[in-house]
């Protein structure tokens, strides 16, 4: 199979020949106006298109439908994310998702699982929308139960290093092949540096899941300054003020920055009430996902193509850099093999073809491939 367009990283015309992997890249004198890029990767998706991944009873055909909608946004690989809940509920949600991965054609898009919580801060503010009743200290035996339920597919765990046992826990999950991510935390400087020394390598949605009012020097600065931590950001125009986004991108540099959606079930839906694990959430007409009846944000209604547009518009980064933040950088942060180099022979043929309107910073997805299989084509748009 082949596809052609402009290489998003170089701007030059290319034809890509691929099976399951990219086989060759050939330069073209003239190419169409559409771009070719590695398909987007999303490290944090709680639900999408009305489907809640945190509910153990979510039917597999609903999970399949939500993944097809993700494909239409240019995402080919993602980490369904299970948040803080009762031990049995989290375990069953993970088991349900893992069975979906094994049985669905769309399951190939599930790269692994992200468990966000329950070993986070119990404090209002850093805890975010996670239910306080189920916050608990790090427990490696619980991690092993998650691994048993998912055939060892737990790949990211977000926790707070403020727990005394955090460094030892981080060492053990990293040794077991998971990425230890810092988030929903009020850890102090020494707790953060001990966590990094123990192997933590990622900051989860830095700037969110934090106190509304903070000391002048605080855990956000510490993580911004720590070059061993890659940071991911929810760039939906709602979660982060433009000035923080710009400062954070300068502090981390593009190479240490990753886009995530943190999408919840209402993403891609109309305003109204939805579920996120144990809690009721509401999608407001201005696209905020809040705890029902409150103002507290509880995930986003973001889709990754819109995140790219927003980081270009608000963060002042180039299209190529925005794509890096949603592809190769995410692959490195999530330790996804054969996705870390970009449009290079030998990489998995997860590809996206899209148009970009530089004036309005709009992306229109034309087609998405997952390991060489076309999983989405925009029939409404003109031929690409
Ligand atoms: Zn969170």
C-alpha cells in the first residue's frame, strides 16, 4: 500500500510504501496539499463519544464504537485510563477493557492501560475530581492484581510522591515495565526528587490537579525545572491559561512536552450529564467537563486534533512541533516501541493524512491507518 502527501516534519512531498510497518519513503516532486504524519497517540483517555471506560459494565461494542470515533480524530493508539475507585471496581474496569482489547478488531489501538490514582493526594485541589473515599497509599500487591487482570498491560501509573512508600513503589513498578507518572500531588521538593531518582519520568497534566492557590515556589516549578521529567498537558483552551502554557513549553522545551486529551465520556457529545467512574459529570455548553452541579473540572471534552490546533494557536509552536508532541514524544513518554522515530522505515505504519489551514489553524483529518490498516477515511472531504 502507498499514500502520498507532504511530510509534516520536512514539508517536502513523499510517497510512503507500507504494510504493517513503513517500508520506504520516496521523494516526490509534486505532492498533494495534504500532510502525512505518524498518527496521534493519546496517553490518557478516560472515555470518549459517550462511552465510560471506568465502568466495568461498558459493553465491548460501545468501546469499539468509541475507538472508531477516536480514529476519526487522527488517534491510532491510546491508553484507556482508569481513575481512583474502589479496588474491585478498578480491577473489573481494567479486566473489561483488557478483554475488549483481546476480542475487538479495534482493540489493536489499545496500547496498554493507564491507571491514574488511587495513590494520589487526598487533599482538595490536587485530588481533582477523584473520589476522596478511595484514595489510598501505594500498594504493589494491588499493582500486581491490575497486571493479572490485564495480561501485564499496565503501562502508566499516575501517583503522588507525597506518600512515604512512594519511592520504593515507583522502583518496583518501573522494574515491572510501567511508567511512573507524577500527578494529583502536593509533594514537596525532596519528595519529588526522590521520586525522580526512583524512576518517575512523567508529569501527568502538569498545571492541573493542583491547589487553586499555591506558595510562590511550589511543586509545579519543581516539575518544570526537572529535566528528567517529560510533562503532558491538556491543551483545550480551558484547563491551562495561555501564559502558563507558554511558560511551561519554554521550560520543558518541545522535546519534553506531550499532548494528552484526558478525555472523558462526554468528549464528542452534546452538553448534558454523563458518568466518570463513580461520579456524575456534566458537559457544559462551553465545553467544560465538570463535576455535576459544581465548577471543578473532571476531565475534558477534548479531541486530539483540536489539542494540536490549540497548542499551535495558543502555545505558538509550529505544526511540526505540535505533531511531535502528539506522536514521537508521546511514544517515548509511554515507551511505545517502533513509534519513537517518526516517518522512518521500520516504524509501525500508524499514519494520518490531513489538511491544515494555516490561517485559521484548522486540521481536517482525511484518513487514519493503524499498523497499515485503514481505520478511518473522511468521505465528506474532497479527495486527498
Ligand atoms: Zn487527572
